[in-house]
C-alpha cells in the first residue's frame, strides 16, 4: 500500500513538472476573416499571452481544415505592403503578441472546404519551452464576415507582395 502511494505521488509530481504550453499560455480574441468565394487563402487573428515565467516558442500550426498554416507579418515600405513569413515566434515571459489585420497574422492556406461566417476552425499550435519536448495547444476560432474596418487591411489590398 505504501508503495502504491509513493508511485502515485511520483506520477502526480511528474505530471505537474511536465505541464504543457496549454496550461501556461492564454489566447484571446481569436477569429478568422471570411474569404471571398474561390479564394484559397484566409487570415486569422488572435492575441497570444504568456503570463508564465518561462519563454515559449511557437514553432508551427496545423488544422484539419487547411493544407498549411503560416505565421506572417506585414511590413510597410514606400507605400507598399509586403507579407513576410515568420518561421517561429518567441513569446517571452509576461509578453503578449497581437495578431491583427495589417500586422502579424496567420495565413490559412488551401482550405479543404468553403468556410463561411458562423463556421468554426480548429487550430493546433505547437510550442517548445526550451526544457521539454514539443507542447501542443488546440483552439477553436469563429469565422467572421469582413467589415469595412477589417477589410481595409485585408490581404486583397492592391499594394502588397507576398514573399517566402
């Protein structure tokens, strides 16, 4: 009986030590912009907050609804906007990163079906914390119609280029 208690305590301690990014990070205001018909790219936005004492690195994303998801940031130079891929995103302790139109955003590429306002998208985020194996965090975000304020920063602007 004592041996069972020792193993149980050790197991619970192991679980506490190996807590995942999902236990440490917060995601707020997640949503994706509805794309025009026959468009093979959508954009998603959110606020990612790290209230923990650890640094986390977002190393990738996936979704059953899309072939590929990339992190991009928009740079503005001489009246032109350029979207650049961000291979990984470091989120320091107590730091927040805002993904928003015209700035940092997620590119949801090659949807497997047409997604309309009111639909939900499931995303899996992959993180490392520098001490353990990769952690995952699954979120669901709604698809919303583009409004005049969000559309002005959309990926359909005439003055942008997309680089890999």
